[in-house]
C-alpha cells in the first residue's frame, strides 16, 4: 500500500527536525565530492585548521564552568579513557590495517588509532546532551599522549617510522589549546557573580574611569551566558563541522584500491565505538555519551599529519575518507542520543546509563 504524500512529507520533516546535524553533514559531503577544486584549494590553504579553531572556540563558550568542576568526580573515567586511547586503539588500527595491501594506504590506516580524539567530538558531545567538559578533558589529555607517544608506538608497529613532535605541538597549540582556553575563559567571565562584575566604590569618579574598559569587557562576555548566545555558538559549531566535512570530502580521490581501505576504516570505527560504549557502561549518561564519542571519533587531521611525517604524503590519503565517515557517525549518534534523552524523564538523566 503506497504511503500518502502528506504522511511522507511529515516523516521527512520529523527526521530533519530530529537529526539536523546529520543532514547538514551529508549535504556537505555531497557538496565536497561534487565541487572539489575550489574546496580542495581552501583545504590546501589552512582552511581545515581555521575551521577547527572556530569549532573549538564555539564549543568552548558553551561549556558551563560548573561542568569543568565536575571533572574531578569523573577523573577515573578520564584516566581509563586516556590509557585505552593510547594502547587499545593503536592495536586495533594495526589489526584492521592488515586487510589493506602493504604500502602507503596500509600505513595511513595504521596511524588512525594513534590520533587523539577528534576535536569535533567535543561539539558532537554537546549536541548529544553529553558532558562536553569530559570530552574537552579527553581531548587535551589524548593530544598530549599522542604527541609524546606516537613516535615510539609507530616505530614499534612499523619498524621504520619517526615522528618529530615539534610541528605537531605548535599546530595543536594554535588550533586547539588557544581557542579552547580563550573560549573557556570568556565563558568563565560571563558567569562571574554580579558583585564581582561591578563593586560599589567610594572613589567612584576616579575608579569608574579606570575600570571602564574592564567593565565593558565583562558586560560583553556576560552575553555569552544567555540562551541566545548559546544557540548562536551551537549553530556556529554545526556550520563549522559541515564546512569541515565539505573540505575533507574535496580531498578524497576514490578508486578500487579504496575498497579495502573503506572496509578497514569501518571496522576500526565499529571497534572503537564498542570500546567507547564499554568505557561508559557504568558511568552517568552525560559522561557515558562523552566517552562513547571521544573514543570512537579520532582526529583525522592530526592522523594525516602523523602519517605524512612518518611515511610520506601518500600515507595521508585514506584519512580524508575516515574524516567524512567519523563526522557522519558522530553527528548521527548525537541526533540519536538527543532524541533518546528527550524521552527520558528529567530526573533520571544523570543516573541512567546509555
């Protein structure tokens, strides 16, 4: 029996309302694959790094300072996630890389498990209603671990790799650390108690003149704590993710050789998702969401840098395909978990595991 057109349109609208991130990412991927030349030019001129910095900042300003204080209670989960990320995931990527014929494509797949968690995983965690502060903690910790240990692990796995961390550290400082610190600081200023923003003074005329610039700055940052500002930041993060997917897709050059690469990367994605779910099995729902997404989403851009540094530029080729797949996965999971959370009574949100 055919489905009435009105019912079909209603179903499409319902899907669009429930999964806006996934739809945006899929449209961006199609755009990137069809309009490759100009987008590839942008990708080759720091476009990816610029979008990552925007994404990190937009996500950081949505993180409530109180959530950062809750990191103390989640320190065990955080430590376990970091240890698993630098031990289990590299072993998993090495195992699935055996599917691919020896050469640069296999080397590229091998490196995926050594990358820190995807920068966009902080944004997808926030989209899913998870604990973005935990994701930020995993991002920082996994980045430090990758920089410190990627070289020795690659040497152990491949027997011929060497990675100089200097350039990677400088790039991560500009793309991740700086916008993250600025965004968190701006949001923290927005949350200052009113008595700290403007204290009455007996020396009003002179002090008011001296304090005018800082008062204006505090007034400006105060806007960041409003619901409207959070919506704008979330929309900016989504736009950055979609643009990022378009630039990555523009870098993909598909051929028959990529069939084995795609199979290996999908196996890695599935395996890392199972590991992430296991890590959050006993955690509260927001923390479990963060652990699932940060563990299953590894940073394709940093992985590409590691692959190029260790094996040459050709080894970075599979990472564009992985980048599109992992961002589609992350936004799909964010939409699914958000829909599921909406059906759970508010009082049970912090106690029900995924």
